[in-house]
C-alpha cells in the first residue's frame, strides 16, 4: 500500500502546533540581554533561570511514572490543551508583570519572572512526552512537521529579538542647553550629547508577541481536532487491534486443515507489517544489534552534552559574554537558537553514525565549552576584552 502524499495545510497546522512546544522557555532566554540590566539578580539571572528550568522537570517525571503505572490511562489531548492554555496565560502575565520583584529572605528577587518561568518550563518539558504520542494518529511523514515546529519555537523568537535589538550603542543627539548669564539674560546653545540608544520595542511588547504566537499554536491544535480533512488523515493505531480482536471473540474461530486457529492471522491487516518493513532503509534492515558498551557510551555522551548545553553553559552565559558588551550576549543567545534548527539538517547530507566521528565532535565541543567556562571564571576581565577578537570568539564558540 502506497503512502499518501503530504497535504500542505495539514503539514502547516502540525508545524504551528509544534511551535508551542518550547516557545515559553526560548522566549524568556532570548530577552536575557534586556532583563538582566533591569532585574535585581543582574548577571546571576541566567543561573536562577537554569535552576528553575531544571526543577520544572518534575512535571514530565511524574507524568512518566503515572503513564507507567497506568498505561493507556493518560489522555494526551486534555494535557496538551492544558499545556497550551497555561503557556498563554503565563506569557500574558509576563508581558505585564515581568519586572515585579519581591523581598525574599531580606533580598530582592524577580518573583514574577521566576515563578512564571517555572510554569512555562513545566509545560515545555512535558510537551516532549505528550506531543509525540499524540502525533501517532497521523501518518509518519507528518512527524517531520512536528520537528519543524519545534525548531520554529527557537527560530521565531530569535528573529524577533534580532529585530528588537538591545540598544546600548551610543549616539549623539542635538540638545538645547540653557545657561543663566545674569538676572535679565539667559543664553541658549545647541550641543551634541551622547545618548544610549533604546531597543526597537520593549520587553513587555516582546512577551506580548510571544503570547500571540502561543495563541496561534493553540489555534492550530484546535483546528487539528475539529477539521474534517484532518480526521481523514488519521491512521489506525496498532493498539486498536486488541479491541478489534476482543470484538471478534463471539465469532467462531477459523481452523486450518491442521486444526490451528488462524483467525487472528487472517483478520489483522497485513499492510501494517508490510509498511513497517518497507519504512526501513536497506542499511536498517541489515544492521546488527548495537553492542552494549557502545550503547552505554552513547548514553553517557548524550548525558554529558545535555548537561553542558542545558545547564552548565546557560547558567554562566552572562559571565562569559557580558564583559564583551550587551551585543555579545544578544548575538550569542540569538544565533545559537538559529544554529540549532539548521544543525538538525546536517545528518540529511552528512552521515554521523560513526562512533569515532561522534566522539571526536564531542571532544571538540568540550574544548570550546572549556574556553567558555574559562571566560566566566576570568570575568569581569577576560582575555581580549577591549578588542573585536574577543567578541567574535565568544559569539562563535557559543554557537
């Protein structure tokens, strides 16, 4: 049985739905160059956020335990609706209250930003284990659309922040200065004074735009639930075969000439197994099981890389980048989130399955990470601080 062609409207809806997966966390991270200078945590704000995001992983852990304890009893659709609704509400509240602070333990903290970030992070981390099972109702080719949408959750905020800018550049503005000469005579003159430029739009406007994007994602999911042409693309699930066989229990079993029951073999749609076999590449069909030591090494490698990328480096990013200026931090954050989706296309053109090649790339990335950690320890006076080379290096290595 041939695969159906991809329907573009459905592909777009799935991509927009996937965009809501990590939009909240990515949006908060993109605004760090502006929020750092306005909130009491200052350069420590990325560290507070990194801890907040890690604690939020309790949500997917609990959901995984519940799914294991009650398999098949956790409904994806209501959870997805809750995830999208909470993100919309949190983003909307951020646009109004992101700058609000509270005194905790005698120290001023960004209570609004950190608490709302926690709820957004819980939703984003949970989306990983909920969105994928939901997509099982669609043909396999639409999984690509979901991953495209997840890439958009980083790419779109990055492009918006690039347009927004961080300000900070000094421009000369004509200003009229009035000086008093005596009681009856004042003298005025026009002089040029240095003024620090402002971003194109404020932090509140940015979070407002993120709220709009979240509403678009939620709207796309709503359309996926109700549009008739979407329902026509649903595929039968393998677990439905169990209910199918249960409904056939009252029927008389079929016996072959040897007296063996062959009803299940004849009733189960044969194209399912055929499609599963044909979906594998020739290399996959001939591949051997992965050695246990290789599997363990890859797991450790992935854990190490994830710890660097999602915990260690983000928490010290302000200390490694801000000594070179706001622009360095801004470009490091934005370009890294643009590079991430682009890097996902590399395996389509270059084979990355070789273990030695993966280990060599990981070693190279570890070297770059070590330099970034060194810059953080050397802050606020890292090497090449007063030259363009230092800014180029820190921006390049963080991407």
